C-alpha cells in the first residue's frame, strides 16, 4: 500500500475521475485561448499587411513575400499555425494518458500549467519582438509591414514553440515515471 493511498480515505477514490473531467474541461478552455493567441500571432507576424492597404503599397504579385502574406491572410493559412500548435498539444496529452494507464487524473493540470506559462511567455515575446523590430528597422510608417520587420518575432515564436514542446515532453515523462511507481 503506497503512502498516497493511505492519505486518501476510501471515499476519496471516486473523486479522482471527477478531478480528471474537471481538468479536461479547463484544459479545453486553455486550448481555445491558445488557438486565439496563435491566431493573433499569425495575423500580426505572418500576414504582412492589413485589409486597407492599397495595391501599390504591396509587393508585386507572385513574389515570395506577397504569396506568403496572401496565404496566411486567408483560409487555410490563417488557421494553420493555431491548429498545428493545439493539435500537437492535444496529441501530447493523449499520448500521456495512454502511458499513464490508471494514474492519469493529474495530467490535465500539468498541461493547464504549461499552457498558462506559454501564454504568458507568448505575450511577453510579442512586445519584445516589436520592440526589437522598431529599434533595428525603425518605426512602421506604412500600412504594409514586410517580413523584414516581423522575422524577429517569427524566430522568437518558433523558439518558444520548440522550448515549450521539449520542456513539456521532458516534464511529462519525468512525472509519468514518478507516478507509475505510485499505485492509486
């Protein structure tokens, strides 16, 4: 009998599935917020122009910069980064549940904590990337902002994604191995 089981009275066992379901509901809420945040990133960094830019302010049609901007301005490109990020996050969660066997009630809370930390870092990097851009290239003077202004933010964002998923997988595996030893 493990020490954790001794701490929980027999009537506490039905609480664990309720904790899991509550955690999954909150986790789905964080995924929705992450989708929204990644959509903001796509609109602010991957689309080089706003709706009210005139044709003469834009790069010529067929150039790489214009093609990329147009792709991320419309569907499916405008949803692609958000969907990829949330799908990878959900995939990690499903794989974790499969590895956790019966001890999975705590998993949603780990993902919730990581998602909240990611959102905080993401909004911090938003400001940092625009600040770097303003210092390096100067203030934005036209409605068109090219990738020469946003590549700092794109690079920071990709580093944030990499750090998030690498750290999440390491912490998840460490916690899974620790909780595998504990029997509930």
